[in-house]
C-alpha cells in the first residue's frame, strides 16, 4: 500500500530508518537511494525512486525521521487517502498561507499547523503542536519536506521540479504545485520525530530565491480567502522573519540585505521595527549591517 522512498549517505541511518518504517503495519516497500554514488539533489532522487515504486501511496521521507506512533500507524494514512480523494500531499508541518514575501514553509503562527517532535539542539527536543481546531488532519498549502506522503497519481501529474538541484525548496515547490489542484494536509494522528533542525545557509537562501522567482506571479497562496488586512499581516511577518534571518547571518550579502529591507519596508509594523532594531544593532556590532 505504501512505497517509502528515501535518499541517504549514511548506512547506519538508512538501516535505522528501514527498521522504523517496518512498524507501519500495512503492506509496503522501502526504496533507498545511496546518494554517495550520484550526489543527486532530492528532487531528482525522489523522481527516480518514485518511478520504481509499485504501491499507490508514496512516502518521501528524510533518513533522520522516525515514527513514534504505535504499530500500524500506516493504516491511518492509508485510510485518510482512501476517504479523501481530493487529498494531495500530507505532511507533519505546514502552513495555510504562503506569502509573496520570502519565507520557508512557516507563516504568521496563527496559520501554521504542526505535529512532530523536533530536535532543536543536541539533547533538546520540543513537541511542536499547532492544531487550533483540534482536527485529525489540518488543511494547508505548503509543507515541510521532512516527510511528504502523496498518491502516486499526484506525483505523476506533478513530479518534483529537478531545476531545484540541491536539498532545499523542492518541498515548497512540489506542495505549491499540488495545492493548485488538490488539498494538502498536516497529519495530527501520527507522531513523527525529526532529528535535524533547519539551517538557513547560503544554499538554502539561493534555492529560496529560485522558488520565489518561479512563483512570483502566483503568490500569495491561501487555503481560504483572506481580507487585505489579514494578508498584509502575513506578508509583514514573513518579511520581518526573512530580514531577521539575514541580519543574524554574518555571511549575508549587501544585495540580500538591501532586497530584504525593501520588502520589509513595504509591510513594516511598529512591533517588528523594535525587534529588528535589536537584531540590527547586533549585526552592526559584527560590522554586517548594510542597507
């Protein structure tokens, strides 16, 4: 029923993932691609694996993910797709709004949906739970790529865009594409553990810029229509968070900072101005604040 697809560069992690996935409780196969041989980006590797898969449900999963739910947790996912033919992609962290302003998958917190145990630093974990309506599955637009579950027919209609050659933003692009025609969801009935926190390095920012160039004419995206004021609040938050990321990175270029300041000024809020002042002073102390 489920084809689990993953790419790895560590035999021990791959073996641990295989052992964990075997607890899913439904007929399955596990296809692992050793990326030490090819150095493919995730979009290409996932398309390659999906083309070999034999089950109707595909689970694209990172090797640093473990499922903590009781045995047979796969049944909940199979049953959900069987009863929701409109479903596109299911994951464990996502947002109901994707702004035009640069961002990752997250948006203004009120629009985020999550259900996972996240490792935030060595020896520290945090249960990330955002489910204000107490739903089993929450509707979202975009999803984090730690684990993406979709019918094979959905992937065939909109495969991963291999123009994303690295390991970032393939997830936002894929789920944005699917959201144009189907409904994406965050699952709250199966708990997943994610061992690595996101890091917004230069390669992530480059992929992020490529995503926003591709989607410039179609963003923002939202599960439900938002008022101009509500959408402006979302854009302001994304612009603020993006600028904050850059101010905290000594390697951020003057061009990146200038563009981020311009985006933020278009949506500036006093509450964010005060927070940015603190971050800007820190950046100035490092000699990195440029406008």
